[in-house]
C-alpha cells in the first residue's frame, strides 16, 4: 500500500462579483469553509491556472460575465495506504465530493509519494 498526492480540479460558481480577483477570493474562501466544516482541513485549496491561447501566458482560471464568475480551483490532498492510483482517486473524490456536493470534480494528477508521477488516464466525454 502506498501514499498518493491527488490533485483535483473543481468548477466553482460565484455570484454578485465585480472582478475576477474578488471571484477567486470568494471561491477559495467558500470552498475552504465547506471543507473545514466537514473536518477536511487537510485539503489544500488554490486558484487554478490556465494558459492564454494567444500568447501562452498563465492566467487565473476565472471567467466573469454579468457579475457571475466560474472559477477553476485546484484541490490537493494526500491519500494514505491506497492500493493503486485508481483507488487513491476514488478515495479522494469520495472524501472531497461529500463536502462539496453539486461541485464538478475531476482528478487531474496523481503522484505516488516517493515514486513516479501517475497521471490519471481519462476518456473525453
């Protein structure tokens, strides 16, 4: 059994904001509060980053329209004593998904602690 660091991406909707910095702050705060309420304070919450298609520069993952924002968050946690990469993914999604109901989650990376990186293989739907 191994320990794995699992990173997931979450799509967080924020209403009544005027700029992307405010939206990111609200999203990180709300996600952290919901996780802490379920005693999941070991889950790291950060704003996601995307790449500008024109210039390739990194940008915060927030899209703002009509004072409503969709913010991409990265959630990271360590899963202890998992049998495999797939098992670690299921454990992480179960733990975080229970606290963040109705929030879309996708595993973006799984790394075995002290081992090699094991990117999760995904079929595009």
